[in-house]
C-alpha cells in the first residue's frame, strides 16, 4: 500500500512542478496544509478520496492518472477536425506552434 502512495505522491509532485505551482499554492487550492502536501508528495502519508479529488481538480488531471499513471485521453472533436485539414508535413509546425502557445498560457 505504501508503494501506491509513494508513486501517487511522485506524480502529484511532477504534475505540480509542470504546472508551475508552488507547494503552498497547490496546498491552498486543494484545501490541505503545505506540510500534509509535502508528506503526500514524498510518500510518507496516504490520503483520503476527498483529498485526492481536491488535488486532481487543482492540478486538472484525472484521479486515474494520479493513482495509476494512466491517463484517459479525450480529444475535442472540433480541434481534431481542424487538424485533419492539414497535410502531414505541416503537423510538425503545428505541434511547435501549439507548444509555444501552451508555454505562453501556463
């Protein structure tokens, strides 16, 4: 059981870091203490379903991802239709543009 919490804590830490959140910011969004978040991220403590739910909402990830590392991927139908309009040779350029936009917005 401890291994599950350790892996989940690692995924929470990595996701928090990728989102650019401080530990204080995420703890506030998830309505837990900074110390408790540290203990979760380091695998020292487990957490309730409510804490998991709050963390996932704050990080904008599925609970499945935090607990198992597997993420359900959903695609916006309209976005996919737009991408299909481009030739394959243009997809690399589109990918770079989208990554730049993502970096600007986050």
